[in-house]
C-alpha cells in the first residue's frame, strides 16, 4: 500500500482554551471522541495512580470475560481487602452482573477481587493489561483490580479517557455507569447500590463514569457528557473534581459548534489524472477563528483509495474515496 501526503492550510474554527479558568489537578485530559479533538489537557501523558477509576478496566474485562448470566462463588481471600466494600461473604454465590454494579456504583474493592479471583488474580490482571495494550494504551500498568495503592499501579489521564471511550462503546457498560441506584437480587441478601458520582444528580447530560480516591492518588474522576457534543474527561489528584469536571463539560458544550470542513461529494485530484470524491462530510467542533493545518494522507491499494485526515497532527477521521466517472 502506498501513502501520499497532501498538506492543506484551512481557515477553521478553533477550540476553547481554559474557558473557565485553571483546573487545579495534577493531570487532566478532556477530549471529543468523535473527532479526536483535545479540549483541555495538562500532564496528560504522565502516568499517575488512578485509585478506583481502575475499576473501569476491571468492569470492562469482566463483562467481556464472563457470560452475562454467570454466577460465581466468592473466594474467602477476595473479601480480605481494605477500603470501600459491598460486604461480600466468603463462599457467597452472586451474579457477575450484580458484582459489576457493586464495583462501579459503590466502588466495592471486594467486588473487584471477587471478579478477578474466578480465574486467579494474576491471570485476571494479565488479561486486563493485555486487553488495554491492545487498545493502544501505552502508559498503563495495573497491579490489582480495585485501584488500591501499589508500586507501579499507574495510568495517564489521556489513556484513562481513551479507555473510557472504548468502554462506553459497550452498551451494557454505559448503562451501568450512568445508573444512580441499583438493587442486586443475587447473593446471600438483597443489596442496594448507590452511585458515588454526584454529578449524575446534577445534570441529565452527565453519563458517568467513575470516581476514585486514595491517599496517594488524591481525588480522581472520569466523566462523560452527552449534550450538543459527546465529551470525555479525566482529572487525577483534583481536590474539587466534581466542580472542575462539570464546569469544563458545561462551558465547552455551550460554546462548541460543529463545522463541516470537507463536504460529501467534494472532489480531490489524485494519481493518474483521476478525480476522487468524499463519501461523507468531515467535521470538527470549535468556537473561534484561527488558521489550522489539516493534512490528508491518501492510502492507495488495489482494492480502495482511502483518505486519512489529521488536524494539527492529531488523527481526525478517515473514509474511502469514490472515483469520479
């Protein structure tokens, strides 16, 4: 396959920069997944302890690893854990789906262990870390399924946000993390779980995702928002995490406007005196006016000609081109 680069300088709308003031966090990363545009970021590639936001990966791995109707027996060693619990009993039989709700809403460390110990903690963590590496996450190194402090247990704010995007593509995960209250029917007694993400009660546009707190990690939060645009953001070691995330989402959502930068049917000259057309619009979100560099990389093979669009060096979109007859 051959690749050809076509640089283009276009007058595009720009993205807001700290429209509500500095976020007081050790690291943060907010982006628009549909266009891969960064809204705000600081130390986004620096690996840090993520506390219980680790459970996003644990939940996603468990939902993919175990059958939906699977009931497990809680290993006695799984309940011997510090921090937040849903108070499982040794040898208790409970459905995986109820454990995932207890994991994501109440942030139960014993729920995380119970899910991991089915295949053995080390095996579960090998599967989990391999799974995340396959997503292209390079900073991640998780040592346990709960997020309790451990040497080397870290991930960057950017990778945590990207992980959340992949997780939200799974409808079951998305429904769980935006649930305010859930009643588990399996186990030795009924349990009611309440979501620790207080933003769910503030604005219907908040769709999750996970809180986390330890002495080492500080207060952490991964959030997602679906309003005029779809936004995902992570703050690590942020004292006012709920206010910071909510203001960033709300302020940017009110200002962001969608703009078509390349229209469906637009012609593009390429190779052997042939003209090609776009099969769909190429869009961005932004708020001001500024010249930005858009690069189009053309991939040519025997079966297709494809255009890959990059905005300021970041991947934006791709699509197959149609030859003009």
